[in-house]
C-alpha cells in the first residue's frame, strides 16, 4: 500500500512536470517568433497624421488674436528666439503662439538649423511652415 501511494505521487509529479515542460516549449516558441514591425510607409503615415493633428490642436488652443510683447529689433529686423537668424514679424508672432515652451524651443531650433543649412537670409512664413514640420 505504501509503495502504491508513492508510485501514484510520483506519477502525479511526472504529469505536472510534463505539463510544465509543454508550457515552457509553447512560451519559448512565442518568444522566438518574429515580431510584427511597422513598414516605413505606415511609420511615415502615422508620423504625418500626428504632426497634422498636433498642428491643428495647437491652432485651436491658441487664438490668432493673442497679443505678444514686441521684440527688440535692429536694422536687420527681429530674430528667432535665442539665435542670430533674422525673421519676419509674422514668424515671431507664430512662434509666440506655440503654448508649450519646450515645443517652441524645438521648433525654433529646427527652423534655425534649416535656415543656416539652406543659407536663408530671412525666415519668412512660407519657409517657417516648411521647416517647422516634423
């Protein structure tokens, strides 16, 4: 009787080990399976949609009629914040409408880099809109 109980318990342990081994094999197969990655077209489409959405929301949040303190100008006109890149008053106004400071700084840096790279003498609205698009 004692021997039969030991054999039954041993069989139960072996059954549990078999199930555990089968689960480990299944888990290993799932972990080693190739993952789905987004194609470049999907990534570009999503990035464009997010850019358009954020632009739209920023325009909705910041009305066009907001007033900003005029910046000091010299003979060449106003400059992009923190740079020596000249720009138009309308560009200064548009930059001032960006409500989130770190986003505003990122946009100014990106526009200034593009203006330097393309050797633009003065950033106008058309160049600003093109260069500010991420």
